[in-house]
C-alpha cells in the first residue's frame, strides 16, 4: 500500500510509525510542508495519510501552508481516506472537522496516563488499550470535541486525547512514534519547553525513558497494525 507522510518539522518524523509501515512492505512518500512542498492534488493512489506534529498551531491562519493543509484535510476526511494525525496532526484533523483549537488547560510535557472512554471497548484500534496507558506528550494546545468525533482516550486535565472520525481516521494528541533520540532533539529545540519543565523535570522525564519506552512502543505497534488491518484486512504484518 501507499502512504503519504505530512511533516511540519524535520525533527518530527514518522519514527516508529514509518518503520512499521515499511517493515510491512508499504511505500512512504513524505511531503515537508514547512519547506514549501505541495500536497498532491490527486490522492487516488493513496491508501492512507500520516500527519505529524510540529511547533505550528492549527490556528496559524497567517501561514499559507497551514490554511491549505486544513482545506486539503477537510476534503480527504470527506472522501473517507484513512489517516492518523499525531499531536499537531490531530489538531489539524480536529479543526478540519469543525472543532476549535484551544490553549491546553495543562501544558503536557513528558509522560502522562490516558484513560478509556465509553467508546474505547468497541473501537478496532483502542479496544486493547490499558486504562491509564502512559504516553509521551509534547503540546500546549488542545481541541474541542466536535459532533463528528468519537472520543477514545481522555484525561481529567486535558479531555481530548484521541478520537475517531470516519473508518480508519484517527487523531492522537500524544506521540506514539518517538524514541529516546527524538525526545532529546525536542528538548534541545524547545527553549520554551525546557523552561517550563525546569532541570528537575527534564531529569525525571529522561529517567523514565528506559522504563516506559518499551510499553509505549508495543502500544504504537498495536495501533499501527490495527490501523493497517482496518485499511486492508488481508495485509500481512511484518
């Protein structure tokens, strides 16, 4: 199958998601939208889209490429094209489907639990998620829940954590694609994030990597393989 990856920053690649797609024998085309690369007008050859994170906001109406991406995503959502949005990617999906992008009541940076909702048990991707699954977060904005969304993961402080639109269309506020090296790149890049965490917060976050990353990678693998099964039930997994 053929997948399009939309990247908004060089240090926010598809990571483990991309590795899993390639191991399963699928091809990946990447559009670096912040570099001026254009989204394809013809999507007939695409089986799915992976929309990555970045420092931009879905409210950045002054950025032509964000405005264009929102319009492009709205059309792909209406077409029923499978997609997974990560962090900013989820927020772009949310806004394109009628939700509002808001300042998060809590700036989630590091490892946080997310919890099941009433809809989780019957969802093809999230039904196996442990209540209190620990995920990696790196965001300061969140989104409202529109009528077109089914909420699949939540937290008391920041309720909008994961949602489904149409079949195989998922938005995740948290990062499932990361590894230790990517986290270090984000710490180096994010002056505001470093200041918010403080030295003690950064140390604690790093100390938890060895303990939490294996479970996070298993969770990512389960989600991606289940997503592929939704797109093409006969696809063999690597």
